[in-house]
C-alpha cells in the first residue's frame, strides 16, 4: 500500500465555525463528512494565536521560540529543517499548494519554492497575485469584490489552490507522497462568490457569557486591545454584521472547495491519511476582543483537528500542532531526531484511545515584526491539560481557568486558594517545558510570579547546558565547550567556578 498523507489547512477558523463541532448554523458539510470518517479532536490547540508562529511550529515540530518565528514577518532559522525537507531528503515526494507565510517576507510570501517541495506545484499568494492584472490585484484585496458578478469562483485563490492540488493527486496517485493544501480563506478580505456572500446575513455567533467579560481581572494588554469595545454591551457585540456575514460565508465557500479536493482523494487515494486543521481561530468579540493577539482563550487557541486514516470517533485528550511533523515522519518511516519537540500521535490515530499528551503548550511574543502597534512585546506562555489552563503573562496579570466549571473562561482563578495545588503543578510543568525546549526567553522571571510566594530567584535557573541535537544526516554532533570533543550528552549540568576546579 502506498504511503500518502494530505494535510488540508485553512486560515482563521475556530471550532464553532464547523458544523461537526456542535454549531448547526455553520454549513460545512465536507469537513463534517471527513469527521464522520475519522477522528475529531475536541481539545486540539495551536502553538500560537497568530499565523506565522503557528505555521512554523506545525511544519517543523518545533515551538516558535525554537524555530525562529516568534512573530509574523520572521522566518525559520537557516539551520531548521521543515517536514518537507526531511521527507524529500528521504525520497518522499512533497507538494505544497497555498499560503506558506514562514519565509519572513510580506503577507503574500516571496513567491519562491523553498527546499523540499515540488517547484512545479508551489503556489503561494504572490504567485496568485502575479497572475492578475494590477486592477484585479486591488480588487482581490477588497471584501466588496465578493458582490462583483464577474469575480466568479474561478477568480478566487481558493479555487486555484484546489485545482492545483487535484492535479497533483491525480498525477501522483500511484506514488508515496506528502501534499499540503493551505488555503488563505476564510481570512480577510473574505472574498466569496454567491450564494456564500449572503448566506449568513443576520447570523450571530453562539451566545456566551464571555461577551460580558469586563476584563477587570485580566491583563492590561487585553484591556488596551479591547479599546472602545470594553464599554459595549454583550448585545451590541453579538449583533450580526456585514463583516461577520462575509467571514462565515467565506468559511462555507472554502468548505465547498475542500469538498472538491476530498472527493478526488476518496476516489484516487482511498487509503491516504487526511489531516484537517486551521492555523488559529479568531476572537470575534468574545471577551470584548476582536481578531487575534496576545491571549490564550479557546476562541483563538482551540482549533479544528480531524484525521482520517485510522480509527473513527472523538478524541478529548489534548493535542497540538507541534505533533503534526513527527506524526508524518513516523508514518513515512523517517527518523524523528531528538531536536523535534512534538510527539507522534500515530498510535492514537490507529486506535483512537491511546493518550499521547498530558498537557500542551502555546505562546506569544509579539504580533508582527513590521508593526509598532498591536501591543508590542507581550511575552506569554500557556499550558493546558484538557481542563485547567494556566497563562503566564510575563509583563501583566497571569490567568488560570477551570474549563469544566467555567467553559467561557470568564473567572480568572489565578489567586483562588482552591486551585493552589493544581495551579502550581501546572506552573512547574510549564517552567520545565520552557527548559526542555530551550525557550530563548526562559529565566527566573517566569517562576517569580506574585501568587508563588515559595519561589526565590536564581541566576542559574535550572543550571543545565542544553545543546542542539539534530540528526547526523544534517549536522555533525556538536562539540562540548569543556572538552572540544563531541558531546556525550546534549543536556547536562553546567559546572562552574569552584566546582569545575575541583
């Protein structure tokens, strides 16, 4: 049997924008069908609430702080390999069609196929724009173009991405391959033809107590982000708008395009593994916030994640985009080197019951390198175990939520004595994970929180040396500073001062 994996991803979609996640107002029949044929994950989390950091982690198996993309407009470090490079170097054909957004260029990318992917199918947004006249480029960036009769389905980026993907599948159906189809939709400007452009007129998002969250116990950064919305009532924030209508319409439009590709996969590659997800969600005025930025609410972190190709059912255990790359490598029998921070979930995909992660992690550093605004430097780290969520906002108030009792994440229990033991246990795991993944921003400041009176600052922190440990296919084993010889252990206690002399 051929080994084939197709990853389908959209940009900006939270779970309540997909029918199979419990919102019957959403018309997403093709994604819903995929969920019925495979595993639907209820507690999948992105590694970051913004595009480029989320994508960088997904395609490298490394957290944003490890792969270089800590904010939009940054690129992957030169010494970091993507899943495409690792597979291609092991003889697996890899195609990438759609939005890339990890090359450090502008929103549309630099239009050049990176190492590891089939250049004949490379088609990011800059390639699409170059197919259009200058006038049509401008039109392609305006939401109102959705109502122009001459801007048909065939003019959209989504349709052209689908066409290329269908061609790839038909051409290479008898080979082993990994294909990524990465739509920009439903991300703004949300261009979609009729009937999608009016399909959600008058529709609101599901009711939630958090529309009334006054943010008084939340970080200052969220209060500033809310701006004038902080004084609006829940009723005002939940009113249907033209922007929301187009956004949801575009969401159903991209589902239809996904359906075209899925039907080809079902016919030509019936045994292929299909992974479906989104890079992140959108606040849509929950908690009086819009779009995405520095927060860890479920509206931006909890994303759809569906896998067909093994067991059928629902998985409630936490999972993360960090696991996508090692899972693909595992399935393709390609080495998972020590540098990879995620875990393979192939065992879980096969049986639907194996627990892989006890906790998953997310982070934020800043929104975008090229922008002075959007809050600037806002270091945040989050740990989530499926019920409890701890958020450390290094420069502001921390957050703790019990999603079983408070699914809308309104009550910030960071100082509640009832949760002291659970909160501190998660805190210790978060600190350990920052150390394990060599978080460039790790330090005693993350431990010294106002609600941890048992902590004392240490200049040495955990006191370990943590050298990079890549596959020898790409990098000679690093040398130890103390011996000048190949390191025996990548992670080891750092001996200093009198201890070293002794």
